[in-house]
C-alpha cells in the first residue's frame, strides 16, 4: 500500500470518529467531521491526479 492510501484510510476513520453522536459532543455540530471531510476530499483529488 502506498502512503496516500494509508492516509486516506486514516482520514476516513477520523471523519467517522468525529461525528457528533455522544451527548457532550452534540454542541460541536459538524465542524470536526467537516474539517476531516475536507482534508479527505483534498487527498482523494491529489491521489486521482497522481500528485501524492
């Protein structure tokens, strides 16, 4: 596996883990998973373009 594929897998896990499903994190909104999702989209685009 390449480094890019490993990064994508780790970011997918971060996005899933950042979803506000616990009572103390409901006030956060989707801000944490939104940032993780944005980073994930950028990495996927870079992988598809062959730059990573």
